């Protein structure tokens, strides 16, 4: 009995910007010419002055003008450091790595870290490994990189261009000014639609996503802020659209008893139609009422009776009691698009003149009948350290099927101290978003084992039981929305030799993701997943 190949399984998560621009941040951290991946690539440094080819610009001299101030210290930047307080595999700039860790490194995954490659001259941090030393050592160099292009930035006189500009957020004071900058766009502060009359809604036998929820007289009103931070009561609640908003309401404290939006009855009295245009109506049931005092003390009422706002004069100032501060709707629906239950939770309190204008909070959530909520890996984008959501599609056109254990949907081989492959069967570890992982084991073979049997055993060990074929694009992708799932691309590589046994030696899973949405709050979205099974040739002697 003697050791043979060491099957390795490597999971690599690559982040890239889905943008045609070569500059995706204020100062790109990694120098690379590939716009579809942030895998580090060695940059080409300009030759010395004695060997400088014709047309290559010289490095600017000390009197040639002001240099741009670096926004990022490349010596302190480490883009491959994804595991807090842990050493990341092949990450030479990771401060958590020691000489013991360097001894198992194969190469530096990010050998060069630079700033903006559009400048004619910039600092570059170069990392390498010295394997001749005992133990192996990390080699670090901080050099001046010369851009060989004749089109480069020599000096900068517009410092805001070195970083993203935060867009101006409209408010009460700036909205009119921003409106005038948009040619041909007009909007009235008041809605032209009267919700006291019935809108032209297509008659359907069920609610569909985004369709306003009908009540006996109009629509279920869900106050929100539209053109300003002020509450607009004519906003309809839409089916399956979960919302949580805050808005400000200007009130006259002396008339709080006559203001409908401050009363519990305004939110609990409507009856929702079971389906659009149905005669069957679902009443809104008040489940809880919490009272908030002036000093923010919360007390839950034992009953759920509807309270009316009451004005109380206390000396030189007035108080209004039983004012609605928070509203939470919880609607239960069936897979047939019917609303079967409507619950309401309220927070009411006492308001004084110093609390005017009043801020209110409104929430609405939809729950499917006979289902339990499943924890998400992000909402919507993936969160660092949470498991990747994965599943199967039984046949074309159907939804995605997932196992209930979200930490077992996409897994890799789990390493142990014994490193015995045969003892590790069934022991798996989940693939976590943002973490580069590597595991392996040792397989000892005897001459009595047929090659084909060993190959099947090793392949089954690497794939595990029930390897999925789809991965969710977002952390909250729904199983019925197949377009929000990314198919896994399976690749098999083998190196054939005469009179040899082909054994799977490694399974490399590559997950590519991008930042999606607003620059102020980008969300992590997976765009491609590849599983590559690599086989190696071993002599037939001793395997058959």
C-alpha cells in the first residue's frame, strides 16, 4: 500500500464589475486588462531610460508639475483578504498569514496592486514568494510604475474626479431646482387620480404581482412619501410587494380628533376583496395594540378595541392621545392568488406640540399559506459569509427545488486532521459567499482495486450527494422565478496517457459575481458558476 494522487477541491469566488468602463472604483486596486474578472494580472513596467524605446514617455521630473495625490495606499491594500482574522489561500498580502502558511502557497493570487492605471506614474506594490528560504518568505516591493501609453494623465487639476460624486438626494428644498434641470418632465404634487372612484383594472380571477389590493369602496391605502417626505394617503398597497416606509405628516394638534390618518379606524375598517371584483371580503383583524408614552415607554394592551384620538389640555400646552405612530399589515395569500387573511398591528402614542410634524412608519408583508419563512442569504444581494442558495430544476419550465437545509445546498469536501478520503464520505462544508476555500484529502490504494471502481469512488467523493445544477443570482431569489437563477456550467478535463488510469484529482468551482444597482448601495449578484472536474493519469500498475 502506497499513497497515490491527492484529490483537491478548490472554490474560488471572483468579483468583477459588469461595466464597460475600465475604471470601476475611484482607484482600482488591481491592475488588469480583463474587464470581466478581477483576477490579478502582472502589469508591464516601463524599461529603464537607457533602453527606452522611441515614443515611450519619460517619467515626469521633479519640476514637471504637481503629481496627483494617491487616494489609496497600495501598500496597505489587500483585495484578496476575504477572511477576517484568517489566512486566505495564496493571498500574499494577507497580514494574517505567517511563514507556516506561505509553505503551502503555490503562488500569489494577486501579485501586483496598483492605483489608477490612467496616470503616467504611480506606485505599485509587488508581491512574490521566496521558496528557497526555510521557511518560505514573502517578498514585498514598492516601486514606481511608468505607464507606457502616450495617452496618460500627467497632472490633475480636478480632484473630485478621483472619486465617485454622491448624487444629490431630493428633499423639500432642492426638489423644485432638480425638477427644472429635467427638460420635458412635469409632475403635479397632487395626484390626478381620484381613488374614490374605481380605476380601470383588468378583471381577473386572482391577484397578480403588483396589482393594487381592492377594498369595498376603492383600494387599500398604504401611506408613503412620493415627491417629498410628506405622507401621501392615496398610495395603494400592491399584491406581493413588501414595503416599509417612513413619512412625515403635518398636523394641527388642535384638530387631531378630526384627522383620519391619526385614527386606528382609518387602517382597520377597510375590507379587502378576496380576489379582484369579488363579493367575498376579508376583514382586517387587529392583532395587537401597543401604547407608547411621552417618555417612550411601551405597554401592550390586553384588548384590541379601536381607540379614537383624544385632545387633552394640560396647562399651557396640549396633548393628543391614541395617535397612530406605526402600522404593520400582515396579509396571508394562497398560491391561487387569493387573500384569505389580513392582520394588523398598531403602535399608538401621545403626541405633544414639540413632536409636530409627526413621523409615521408603515409596513406591509405577504405570507403564503401553509409555508414557513426560510432565512435568506441576502436581501436582495448576497451577504458576506452566508451560504450560496442552490437547487435543481426537475424538468424544463418548472421551478427550482431546494433542500430545507440551506447550509447543505452547495457544499464541498470537508478537510479533517486525518485527511483520509474514504473516511470523509458524506462530511461536507457549505460554500460561503465571499470566501475562497480549499480542502483536500489523501487516498491510499492497493493493487486489488480496479481503476474504474476507484475513479467512481473519488468522483462521488468530490461531487457529494445531490450536487445542484442552479445557483440563485441574489440572496433572496424565489424558486418560482427561474430567470433569477444561474445554471452551473460543468466542465471535465482529463490528461490521457497510454496504459494509465484516469482518476479525478480536483474539483474547481468558480463563482463570478458583480455589484448591481446604485453606487450608493450596490448589491452582490452572482452571474456565472462553473464546476470543473480535472482528472489526472496514474500508472495502471498496482491499480488493477
